[in-house]
């Protein structure tokens, strides 16, 4: 029995990158032999075990045969006679098909080291097309390693996977898993570049794909094209080290511009409401986590108001806070503001421009939150007010507090 480190850990070490997880492959053994050594089986469909000493995953060398559509349509064969080279052959990219022995020796039968040096993402074998998740993985790795290009013959295989319907077999959970990792990468736009180049974006995220070619007012958007703007916003998210919730919200903030009537271009009146509805539907379709989905709806609906908040009076500001649920959830409102900051700076030549709402609105929110709402409500009830009247009384007191804060900030009455 021989063990080898394989996959991402070897690749990242060759790239000089830190890596925490190591995957191992075992050659010349059986499930029974590993269990006898204390290895705990964890894979239902694949021969994967947990090392009793390190807690790391160990898989038996295996081959795979395509039997149906999708990433689950495989028959797996794991046996002592399966060689390391055969196991590496079933992997997706050459840079992930390098193994390292205990003595540090590298086993690289498919040219992974050369492709790392050349900064190329290249498939190992034609069997690449059999697993549609690989399409998403290539796009995600392009975002993580933005100086890598996709080999032309690999791009041709990606297009074939779209054409033959393999990409349509992807389940929402796997799409979200890879998409979320790509959004958190160094340059998220590269993931969407690859997905567009092979035609997969139109199949997986048609709401996003239709943004390219849609113009915007040049006085606000020097880049003009809505799709290009979205890519600038996502890359700005990476520069701001924004969390996944913010990056997902930015992805959906302008979806409504994709269905603006062509006669109304380049203006997009009312796109915020349409964007919020589309962001909600997209989040539901991909089974996105609730925190991501909720933030996306708020940002889509309110980003225009937040951009223009410097011109709002105290009452309008309190209503904005109320619609954003900012009084109750100030920490989420901070993420709303970060998404709006990325939107404002995700424009050609404007990446470093000041964005006053990100510092101004938290101060005004603090004033609104400083109101004793319970006392105000009790006083309203004592005056005989009920229901909506009590809420209006609380809003009025908050507006007065915000008006005073505006005077302190600007030196003029709101």
C-alpha cells in the first residue's frame, strides 16, 4: 500500500500558496484493509475514508465510467490493481493531476507542472466532458488564478458540455457551491468571463447573462455596458474584501436593467423593484442561504435611494432605515452600505472615489436608534393612539432625532 498527496494541495504548494487541506490517494489496497487499520469510511458512492491519526480524507485509487447525465452518472471501480496514473487520469485539470510521494517526489504524468509554469488551465483527458461540475470548477479556478488562461481545446470542451446538455443536469446546490467559491475569489469577474465564453452563463444565470449589451447613462457609468459594470462591481467587492453576502447582493443589484424596454434605454426607471424581484427568484432557484438572499433583495431595491441619500430629509431617511430594517439590524445595514459602496466604485475610472453614505448614514442611524421607542409608544397609547398611529409617533420622534443629527453634521436644518 502506498499513499500520495494529490490535487489542490500539491498545486498550491507549487504555486507558493498556503493550503490547509490535503487529499490523499491510496494505491494497492482495499476497503477491508483500510478498515482493519482503523480508517473510517465516509463515502457512500466513492471509497473515501478518514485517517484515524490525522483526520484527513484518504481515497482509494479508482477509475470511473460514464453511465448517465450529470455529475452522479458514473460507475466507480476501486481495486488494488488501479494505478496512480489511472487515478490521476480521471481528474479534471492537469494542474490538479499531480501527486506527491512521502519522500517529496512528484508524479506528473500529464504535464501539470508545465501548465502551472505556462499559467494554463487544461483538461487531462476527453473524459473531462462527462462531469458538468468541472465546467463550473474551471470558471471558479479562473477567478482564483486570474493570470491563468483556459486552453483553447479545453474551452472547446466546455462549449460542447453546454451544447450536449450536460450543464443542464447540474443541481442548484452544486451550482451555488461553485458559484459562491468563485465569488469569493481574487477576481470574480473571470469566472463570469469563462461562463459567458462557453455559453453556460445563459443556461445557468440567464438573468445575469442578459445584462451584457444593455447601455446605461454615460454620465453615471463611463463603462456604459451594464454587464461590464457588474464585473467591475464584483471585482471591487474583492478589493474591499467583502463577505459572500455582499458579493451575492452585488451580483443581483442591477438584474432589472436586463428587462428594461429597449425604447427606454439608456435610462432604467424602476429597475430597482424589478431587480429585487429577480434577485429573489434567482436566490430561490439556486437555494441560496437566507442571509445572502435577504441582503440581495434589500440592496437591489434600495441602492438608488442610498446613493441619493445626501439629498434626503430626516423623514425620508427614517423611512429608508425602516425599509432596510436598519433599526433592528444595524449590522446587516452595514453590509447594505458596503454593497452600495462597491456599486458606486465599480465604474471605469471611479474605483477610488469618495462615497459619503458609507460614513454618513451610520451616524444618522445611530441617532434614530437612540430614540426610546418603548417610552414613545407608551406615551402615544396614553394619548389614546392605537395601531398604526403608535408606529407613526415612533417614526416622528426618530425623524426629529435624525433632523438634529443632520444639523450637527451639516450645520443647517433638515
